C-alpha cells in the first residue's frame, strides 16, 4: 500500500466517486468532500498528504480554501492540486502563488491524476527530509561564493563581527548590502539583541519635530542591538543630527530642551551613492561621514563575480524551498552558464527575483529556453526600455558597459584576444591596455 492519504474535494459526486475508485485501486487512503465546509472538517481530521481541490464550489471557492490552508500553515505538509473545468491561466498563476502544487483542467486525465499524486507525495517526502537536514545544519548567510572578492568579503565580515564600530556599506542597488549588514549582526555578540532596519525616508519621519516619543521608542527597542539605515545619502538634516549623536556620542536628544539619553547601538549605514560628493555639496555632515568611512566596505556588483552564480542559485533555491514552501527545481550546468553570461543590471536582487519566478511558474528541471525567456523579460522595464542605472556618472556607466561587453566577447571566444579584437573593432594593443585598466583577465573574464 502506498504511504499516502488523499482528500478529494469536488461538488460533482460522479467525479469524486471516480477519483476515489481509481486511487483506492492504487493503494491510497482516500477521503472525499462535496463542499468547502466538509473539506475543512476533513483536512483537520485526516491531515492528508495531497488534496485535490475543485476551484468552483457552491459554498466556498477553492482559492479561498487554499488561502485558509496557507494561513493555517498546512501547506508545509500537504500538497494541494487545484482542479477546474473553467480554468484560466490567471487562476492557475494565482493558485500557484498561494502555494498550490499543480493545476489540472477538466476533463481530468486519469493517467495524469495518478502521476500527479505520486509526484506530490515524493515532493512532500523530499521537503520533509530537507527540513530535517536544515535543522542539523547552521544557518548560511550571504555573501555566498568562492570568488576572490566574495571570500575577501566573508573574511571582512568575520573580523567586523568581533567589534562594535559603525560601518559604511557601499555598492550598487541590489548588490545585497542589507544581507551583509544582517550577517554582521547575526554573527556578532549583539545577535541576541534586536536589529532594526530603516529606509532613510522613514528615519527622517521619526526624527521630525512632534515624533519624539516614536523616536524614543524606536531607539530603545534596538538598545544593545544593531541599527541599519538604508540610502543614508537621503537623510534629512534632523536625521543626520540624531544619527551623528548616536555614532559619535552614543546618545540621542529628543529636542534642544531635553537632556541627552545614553544608548548602546551599533550603526550600519548603507548607500549606493557618492557620499564624498554629498559632503562637498554640503548636503551631508562631514563629521558623520568621516566617522562612518573609517570602516567602509564595498559590496561588488554581481557582474564582477559571475563565477559565484552556481552557489547563489543554490542558496536562493534553498531559501524559497525552505522558507516559502516553493517546489525544488534543478538548474543544469548549461542553465547556470546562461545565467553567468548575463550582465545583471539589477545584481543579486534581479537574480533572486528571477529564481523565485522560475520556481513559481514551472516544474521539474529548468530548461535553457526558460532561462533565456526569463532573462529577456527581466532586461526591460514595464515600459519596454532597457534598465539603466542613473545613480552613476556617465564615465562610470561607460566603463561598466565596456567591461560587460568585452567580458562577454572573451567568454564567447574562449579568451581569444585576437578574435575579440577583431569582433570588437579595437586594435589588439589597445585592447590589452583597456582590459588591464578594466581589471579583466582574458583567460578568466568576469
């Protein structure tokens, strides 16, 4: 007998009876329900491994029931297969995003029913094994990878975790600066104390006149812990004053008539902008900047360490499978190589979003065509224009493009400089000079 319990929920009695007969013959333990209320009672009593759930029912629709299963945290142990004779791609996508394992259209294929049930139970078993394994392993943090830049970043993280000085983390948008900040906190002696993260505009609101009590509460909550401020270049004058007091004096002052209040907080500031320029323009306090830049860490862009993409793919897949209940999908070596050749203007954030989308919208192994189509879609904004990071100077933008362009050509020519020079129209001597200035190794392009 198969080690599986099934619940069939459908308002059509003939369909329920037919499915029950088929699965009983296959050795499953089967329960049935003719409406939403019966289904609720059945899954609480039986705790089935797989629920075949009709979308359209007279009392409670299947999507609502699926949401309830999710709210009750039952999807971690139960796979839900949605069924509908009026199925649309929108309904299927919504169901998948809510945690459904699969979506079957009526009339039902008997062979596909059996295969779907088998695969669903296999996924349950794999997820259970994965959860048990994760309980035995220490939590893994970003940065992940084996490249020289990431290894150096991890070594820096280990050193910084032992101290309490403020830190300035720089890097392009989406490079994972907040992951790095959280990793410092989690590996430091402050890990047992709170961590709070604010975008600059939210911290500005806290520091406005009239919000003294909110500011006091927010800072007390993170006492002995870590305060992360994103987009620090956008801090208001009032917010910079409060942050300077915390960083330089380990205190804060609610208003000019109040006494200073001592506080023990480690500050980690994040920025994607040129703070030197902000200081020169007089929009950012020089004393605060000088204190923060004592320990300034730069997080590299993903295009600068694409050799880490296999490990990053594994990291994000594991994250979505373990923490969001998505089904595991395998990325072949060829699929990973396609990802390595992408420019990644959105950096780690773009990669993470891409993997989440692929896990939600597909099953089994990720195909090369799927990867190419997803990358093509991610390269354009909603208005159809290519992504352009306008937070950099024109000179830096040109250098980024040249580096990505020449690295791509070198990968396509297997490091052949002569062929790269020919295809790019750049004199070979000038090409060598340009590659040296851009820090590109022809035999190991980024």
